[in-house]
C-alpha cells in the first residue's frame, strides 16, 4: 500500500502592493498634466482659454496615444486629460478669456481688429 504524506499549503503573502499600481497611474498622470499646464501658462493664458475645448480634446487624445500599450499607460493619459480638462474649465470660469474680434472705436474707420476681453461667465 502506498502512503501519501499530507502536505499543507500555506498561504503566501502577496508579492506586490495591490494599490501601488493605482498610485503610480495617478502620480504619472498628475506629473504629465502639470507639465502640460505649465507649458500652457507660458503662452498668453487668456488667449489660450479661448480654445479650451479643442485643447482639451487634443491633449487627451495625444496623451492616450503616447501612453498606449498598457492599461496603466491608458489610465495615465486619461487621468492627465481629466486634470487638464478640470483646470481649463475652472480657469475659464474664474479668469475669463480673450478672443480675437472687432473693436468699436470713435475714430474713423470706427472698427478695428484686436483682442477683446470676455469677463468670467460673461458674453461679449
């Protein structure tokens, strides 16, 4: 008769930190968003805010394409895109923006082209 010894299987501790990947995705997304926000602030920011929606879409698509290949990379791009989107939205509502348009003057020719300030939450 063949006797098989009893073996006990002990649970192994996890070899990785289960929340470390989530923190890394958020941190790299935050760093990428800060880099792009600082780059946007170098330009005349009120003029940049005129095109906030197109900048938001372009940055999110470019970051997702840049970090594509892994789930963590895609989440990094989406987190950075969300942070930039929130920043641009809040900035436009609190700072206002400038748009290129027609300025009325009292002298001839009574109209000229230039940058017109649009106050926060208002229409020109």
